């Protein structure tokens, strides 16, 4: 990182750097990120050295304080070891999390709402900021879909393992006979792409933008003005809508954030398909190929089918304790980079 920092410092000192403002912004951002990262490693080294010096004093009165500090250092090192596994181009950045109810009717819409709560709780535990960009409520209960912006360091890298179909087995609260139901929901995780990122360039002529009134359950919150925005990317047919903000401009900006992320994901998926087809291992992702099962009846268990990692306390997982699943996937030798 220090070598990379030197290279970016040379770029930042170029007299013609700001002739291209977008490139200049990227260089300055990378420079700031590298400095922060290097400083954090130097601070950790200093903490370890200071602790070692105190240990060598052999002062028994410091034992309790030192044990606590060593425990904190071990946790910090374990976290950094995980961070090193996140080497993708957008892993250190923000994420867009989308949840869609699948097969299962009202139960699946309720399941989508349960997943929304689970991820919001997980974000809260990690200190990530969240913003709900768009929600489509279910007719009877739950949600049909929701899109959440998750802002924080490594948000995309840590959420990426959650992408896929999630399956719930429980006694349905919406079934008069209280029978066991299986519900499905799809979780999408997209990186947030900066507007100046050269990876995704959007031609304004390729967009159709429609303005409409936000849907609402009624009451005081019904929008009297048309503020919701729907953007259609004509070349790909991708449609993105945002209606949670009262400002048309804010909804438009949020819709563009989601569109850039979806275009990147489409591009990445096409590249991945080409590579896997060349290797002879491409298989179409079907709706039923769930990555994780959450069983609440007749017993309690949450199991990830990719890593075989499982937890018996399903309620704790639904309350946001996901780190075990994420870590197991990141450390798995068969994980997709």
C-alpha cells in the first residue's frame, strides 16, 4: 500500500491532473483512502508495540487492563484478516441491497419484510448508515420489494455473500389452518457506482424518464404532487423506480444510483457467463437454487447450503447475527470472487 501511495502521490503532483476533473477526483479519493488505510495499520502496530512493552514490565496490577487490550487486538486482527479477503474493485465501498418477495404469496411478502428487518439490524450492529430508496408494500402484509442504500466501509464486500434466494419454512400466520408453508425471497447486492466512474457511462439519450404520483396506503402521507420517478434504460430494458422521497430531484438521483449499479451488475454477469461458458461450467441460476434455508418449524435452524455453516438459534439470525455466515463464505475456498 505504501508503494501504491507513492505512485498516486506522483499522479497527484502532475501539473495537468485537473485537465480531466473526473480522473483527478478518482486519484485524490484513492490517495485519501490509501493514507487512511496505511495510518490505521501504523496505529495498530503502535498499539501492539505499546502493549508488548507493558507486558514486559511484569506489573501484575496491569494484568486485567492488558488482557482486555490483547482481546481487542485479536478481534481487530481477525477483522483485518477478513478485510484482506475483500479485494474486489468495489468491495471497500457502499452497497445497494434489494429484496424481492418470490413464490409463496402473502407469506413471501411477509418473509421479504422479515429479511428487510434482519439486514437493517445487521447494518445497525456494524455501524453502517442505511437509507430506504424505494419500497413497494404488499396488499395484505409485508413488502413486494425494497431497495436500501447501505453506506460504510466494506459494506459491499460484506453484503455480497448474501446475494441469492433465501428460503423460509414455518407455520404460516396467514393460513387459517396454521399449516406449514415454504416461502422464497430474492436478495440482490449491488455496488454503488460513482457517477464519474469510467466503468459505467450512461448516455442521457438512452433514458426514458417518467414522473408519477407515489403510491401510498392513504392518510396524511399521500403525495399530492407527482414526485416519483421511473427511469427506463432503453438499450437494456432495465427499469428503475424510486418514490420514497418527497423531492422529485432526490428520487431521480436515487433512481440513477440504482440504475448505474444494475448496469454494472449486468456487465459483470455477462463477463462471468462468458468465462464460465468457456470453462464449460455455466449453469443457469434457477429460482429454486436457494443459498440459505431458515427453518422455524418443526425445529429451528438456519443453514447456508454453500458452506454448510449452520446455526440453531434462528431468532438470533433474524435479529441480525449474520457475521458467522458471511465469514464462513469469505473463508470458503469455493467462493466466487
